[in-house]
């Protein structure tokens, strides 16, 4: 078992190996949630993310959506089923291919591309840009900020950028690794302002601290104990996080941060 914060590969190889191992298993949650953790642990993550993102993935509309870091198409397929025109991009070719396969099986029309969000150059603007746990995997802060500016450049004048990222209110580095960086909510505030965006909504995802409290110690534990503890943590956290998480943004490790163009940039 290899939780993502322990993985020794380079980011590019890490993502391709992760996709190759998990993208075709069940709903592909091991590829897009917590790498190498038990199924129930990842189901809990998925449910809490869906709860936090509900206002943006349940609405029916006909606008254009860009799903950045689309993975196996979790959000792309839901949005396409509700009438949106969806373009999904992912750094991993394997992820993008799996997303396209799932869309075909569901008889949904989506466009999936292999692309780096930091160098994205697409025609047109998008009414909704969704980026779920993408920026936290760009370890260089300057590159992460540049990615936000790049996404802002693809946003329609009245569009919304919806981020779901590790953005604790009080900074900690205990879970950082070669493929992961938690940046403070204040960092995201500054980066969005510098990109010409203003925050209009913040929702919590996972306020209970059990996962992050134990994550740095998994490496020293036997695999059966890691499995047992992760299942116990998921079972204990899910009811509280799912029910109250969206309303406890200050306490949440991950946050949904919604931003729109500032008025002077919207003309």
C-alpha cells in the first residue's frame, strides 16, 4: 500500500502509474482520490467532495465547462448528463482515455484531452472551470499561481472558477511530499486576486482532523494496521464531514473556493 505522500516517483511517472493501476478499478477512485488507500476511505472522500461541490454539479444548464484534472471523468460525466458542454483535460494520457471510455459507455458527449493546466491554450472561454485537487499537486508555488492565472484567462466574463484544494486556514507542512503541497487559504486568496478574480463563496469539505493527523505516520505502520485505521477513520469521519463539512470551512483541510472575474476585468 502506497499512500500518495510516500510515493517515490517523479510527478509525471507517479500520475501515469497511479492511473494505470487504479483507473479501471471500480469507479477509479483510487486513481483520483487517495492513492493506495482502501476503497471505503476513498468512497468517503468522494462523497464529501460531491457534497461540497453539489451546487455546481447538480445545476442544469447549457453552458461550457472545463474540467481541469478530469481524472476518470467523475465530474465531467455528471455535468454532461445535465446538459453542459464539457471539455476535460488531464496531465495523464491514461486518465483522459479512461474518462473517454466511461463517457462512451454512458452515451455522453464529452471532449477529453491530455494537457498540462499550466500551459493550457484552448479556443474560447468557459462558463464554469472546475479544478479538483489539481493545484495541490503542483509543488512549485510560482507554477501553481501561474496555473490559476492561466485558468482565469479561459474564464468567460461572467463565469466561475471552482477550486477544491487542500487549503487549511492554519498552515502546516506535515503532509507535504514530492507530489503534494498544502497551501494556506490566504495563499489562494492572494493568488486569485493577482489573477484578476474575486472570491464569492467558500465551502468546507473535511473539518474532522483524523485523516491529516495520522497521514504522516502511515509509513511506519504495518499494512494491515494502515488498512484498519483508515477504514475506522473513514467510518468515523464520514457522517460528520458529509453533514456539516460545507458549513465549517474554517476548520476544513480541503476547501471549495469559488471565484469570479473582478468587474474591471469583466468588460
